[in-house]
C-alpha cells in the first residue's frame, strides 16, 4: 500500500506540472491576442481620426462650392455688380473662382494629421431627395424656376443645386503603428461630401423689405406651380396677403405704429424661420397703408415698378392671426390706390408705367403710355397690359387701399438659408445632405 501511495503522489505532482505548462502557454497566447487587439484598436482609431479630418475638409469644400452656385459679386475689373447665376468663371479663373474652384480651395485649406487634404474631385451637379442620389452635371445653364414645383425640380438633373467633393490621403497615406508587422505599412483614406443649395426658407435680418406677407395660394397657378404670368392685388378675399410684424411666437400683427415703423424701416429686424408661424393681420391698418403709399410714391414717382422681396405664408385657413412661413418671393409693385382716390379714377389712374431699372429682364414689356384722359379707359388698358386678375381670372378692378403686384420672373439674388419651397428665390446658405 505504501508503494502504491508513492506512485499516486508522483502522478498528481506530474499532473500539476503539466497544467502549469499549459497555463503558461495560454497566457502567452492571450497576451499576443490582446496585444494584437490593442494594436488593431490603435491603428483603426488613427484611421478614423484621419478619415474624420478628411470628411471635415470635404464638408468645408462642398459647402463653399454650393454657396457659389448662385451669387451676386462685384466685378473686380469694372467695379459693377455682376450676377453669377450659375457659378461659372467669367474671368477664366484669374479674378474669380468657379464653384468647383471654391470647393477645391476650401477643402485644401483643411489638413489631416499635418498633411494637406488631397481633393480627388470637386463637381457641380444635381441632388435629388426623392432618389437620395447626386448626379454630376457640368452644365452652366440656369434652369427656369417658374411654372415648376419643388418636386418637379427635385427630379430634374439639369437643375444644378449641389456640389460634391471627394478628399483623400493617397499621396501621403496614413501610416500604421502596429499593422506593419502584418505587412500593412500605410492605408489610403477617402471621404465624400455633398452640399445642397435649395430655396430661401430661414430668412436673415433685412432679407425681406416690407411687412407684407403674400399667400402662396396667390402665387400658384391651377396646377400648383409657382407662376409669374399673372398679377394680383391685396386685399382680395382672404388668400392674397396681409400685414405682418415678422415676429414668431406672436399672435396677430395688430400694433399700427409697429407696422408703420416697419414700412418706413429696412425690413425684418430679426431672423425668420421656415415652417414656424409669423404674426399676421388681414385687416386694414390705415396708418401703415398711408406710410406704404407715401414710400411707393417716393420710390417710383408712380412711373416705374417697385421691386420688393416679401415673405410667403400658407393661407389655406385664411390670413391672421398667425400663418406658417414657407419662403420668400420677389414681386414688382405696379400700382397702389390710396383711400382718398376711390372716386377719382380720372385723376389718379396710371398714365404710364415702366419696369424699374434693376428689373430690365422681367418678362413683361418695358414701357407703356396711354394719353387718354378717361380714367376707366386708362385703367382697363393698364390692367390688361399687366394681366392683373382676380383669382377667377376676371380683370382687377379699381378699389381703394389696394396694392397691385406682379411676381417677378427674373433670377434673384439668393436669400437666407436653405429650407423653403420654390417661389423663385434660391437660398444663399447651403446644407449638407450626404
């Protein structure tokens, strides 16, 4: 028995030695695996840092490029204002960059881990929210925004509304720390960004000129498209427009002095936000109207149109005390009838009306004159010439305290931030979409 016990103790001792040997091997293998994971984590983290920095560069580039697609600049040669509606380079890149040039320059000004971001491509094109796709298109043609819905333009790849930028680290790839033991010394990294320029929605201070909000229903044709072919007037029922104080979180623009001061001022004092209600008033505010009439006379001498940019509201449920802001529109005020002129059409009906000097490309004819002393005859001819109509198509009549306007068909200086619907004014500030 004693001899048997000795053999049993030795076996147990040898078993423990073998277990210790296996444990050492497992620990060693585990350490190698852990170190491998740590190395992988370090290298992957470094790649993510490099990619995020490249992505920031691509974002900066696409936003800078998209912002230049529809702009107005000062001509560095002649000192005059030039409208660069399509982002083309009118001076062959010597004095002014194209949208792609601005995108490239902005992206390259950003670095990645001390290395300059490489721009693989910077392209103008069309972004579709319906398809969630960017279609490159080098076109420099300006697409007519009128008689088109926002949805229709979304599917028109000839409507240039976006810039895509792809950045990379290829000339100076991202070096690895530990993956080199596996034969991976460096890695190429790419990033892509698309910025979209839409229609004016969020309006910055002084983006609109007068405290008059126009109903989108008065700007649309029967097919639901923005139309600049027919003139309208305020007031007409409850779906043409009304006074506004430009304020959000306010019910009713009822302070006559406040509205009058805004008429005599420089437009909206505060930023206005797309989709939110602004305070409105569909009633007659005599002092504000009188101030508007006086300013119209001062601006035009009742001989040329007065071009204004005004906020657009949704009037499906009528005007006041609040209506949702849906965009901005540029219109030409062609005539205003004061309270005292209701029964004086012979004296005050228009005798001539031309387009304002800064609106020479509007699609209505430029100069009209009628020497007839009969006010009703002059008025009928005037209304027919400028196609001023009721919603049902009947010619507009002569009535007191009315403002007659034509939606503008020309390309306008962009306003505010992307976010509104199509009423003929593109935004000035783009947004990232991809």
